[in-house]
C-alpha cells in the first residue's frame, strides 16, 4: 500500500516545481510530504524554491510598474541602421 506513495528525489523536485504554479494534485502533494519525512534535502529545496518564487513575484510586480520604452529618436535611429543593412 505504501509503495505507491514512495517517490524519488527527482520526482519530489518535479512535484515541488508543479506545486509552485498550482498544478500539483492532492495525491502528489501527499507523496511529497511523505517524502519530506525521510528526506531533509528535498524539504530544504522546496523551502528555498518557495522563497525564491516569492522574491521574484515581489520584484516582478515593481518591475511591471516601470515602462521600458525606446524614445522616438532611438526608434528612428534603429530603423535607419536596419534599412542600411538590408
């Protein structure tokens, strides 16, 4: 019965990554938590992975507020360079 719940570390990291995006099933999450009982390295990986995700989400929110646009002068200069190469 419990053999079906046993997963490898590779499978655990895959489930961890899927869980970040809300794609992991309940069964996969149960398998992952059972795996954490005997593997502290995967538990640490998941903890660090979640921390990096939260840092990135915070950074991406502030980055979206900044407009990254080329000036009209830069656009015209780029067009000129591209036309010369063709």
